[in-house]
């Protein structure tokens, strides 16, 4: 079997995780090249992961003939630009971290540009590779819960460091887009339906400085889907007890619940102060196996010449929804998804 050669742009925490998986944990692949804006980080990781080629020049990176595909794990604000430049340079196998875009202008640009190219683009909505959600999908398909009536999803980030949040918020697309796009993609995948209307509430309950960025730290959404199903989504950047993502899908015949408690194992410790469990503290601890499995699938798509399971169209739809949802939260109003796409 030919060893694939992959390049990566971006070696932050998630990018580094992808790089480690490619270079050390997945067979039949070589991390051939890495690109980034920080020469010191590049040099450090070149030594650590034995990467043959490093560069700070993205144009040079995407023109490397040796590469069978690339991973785009740069800052979210650069995803759209990096994707389009890669396509124009002839790259035909691309894994891009979500979100695929940050605003309405970028979505319109992608919808105009992407049809011009024949490329396999996989978007990093890793929840589709979580064993619990995969099992839930199988049960839904087999009719275990009957006809879906409602879905509830809580997405609570462990308390954000204020200084990190101040730097991160303006580059992330906002709380709803950054976190909610995963949840919406998950519901589309599990239940095969799209949101029809969204009512939102939210505010700055913990981090007052978010006024500067027109963002919120906690929010709730109430939705109606095309199939008549009801949805309740909530978001938090200030959860003090754990990183907690919980999903419940209720149907006419039963209910499915995923991660009712954010326990990182089945151990319960008991002492004179009571019974105790340890919880996940961040997204990487909860989903690290998913990041591995989605990269394996991306590489298999290259070898087998098949379409990735999470396409650019999926990525665009999740961002479209997030833009409507953000408008609903900031305006504290009902937004219909057949209305003009928000441009802010």
C-alpha cells in the first residue's frame, strides 16, 4: 500500500493533535509538510514529529507536488481563504476544520467558488465519529424511538479563561457559531432534517467585555424543524464543573440520552465526604478518539477515491444555521431560515 503524504497548515492545539495522529498513530501515512506563521513553533514541531518540510509560505505549501492531501487547521478566520487558495492551486483532497466560513459574505463566496472545482473536501465535524452518537444513529434508523418529537442539546464549555476568551471571541465567529455548528450538523446527520425557525435568547452573564465583540457567553435556542420536530439548544462558556455536552432525542416510542453525566470513566470514588466522579475538562479529552477516527476516514477516502461523509455542503449548512441562530440570540427574536442570510 502506497504511503500517503499529507501536509498541514496550523499547529495550534487541534492542529497539533491532527499532526500527532498523522505522524505517529495512523499507519500508511507520512506527515510530509507543515505550514504556519510562527517559525519557532514550526521548528519545534519539525524536530518533535520528524516533519521533512516546513514553511511559513502558504502559497509554497499548497503547490507541493509530493502531497496527496492537506489538512487546514489554521485560525477559523482564515479557513475560507485557505480553502479557496488550495482549490485554485489544484489541491484535490482537503480536510478542513470547522467552521468552513465565519460570515455570510464568506458563505456566498464559497457557494460561488466550490462548484468550479472537483475536489474531495471533508469538514471536521467530529461528533459523527463518536461511538455513542453512531449507536444512536443506528437505533433511530431502526425505529427504536419511533417518530422523533423533540431534541434537546446542551453544550457547556468549561469556564473560559477571561484573557483567552478576550483574544478568542473576535476570531471565532462567536459562541453560537463556534460551538453550535457542531450540534446542528449532528442533528442534521442523525435526523435528516433542517431548521425552519429559530428563537433565541442570550447575554453576557459572566464576561462583560463581550460587548466589544457583539458576542454572548450563555444562550438558549428554541427551534422548529422541517419535519415538525421541536428543538432546544443551550450554550455556555462558563461551566464551572466540567466540559459537558448532553443530547436527548425523544420519540413516540422511546428516548435516547447521550452523556447525561460528563464522566470520563465509570469509576466512582467514595469517602467520608461522599461519592465522587471525575469529569471531562475540555473538548479534546472528550473527543480525542473522534479526531483520530475522522482523520483515518479522510485518508481512506483519498485511497478509495470516495466522497467524504462530511462534505463542504454540510459545513456550509452548519454555518448558515449558526448565522441565523446568532441573529436570533442577539436580537432576541424569531428568525426564519428562508429569510436573507445575515451578512454580519
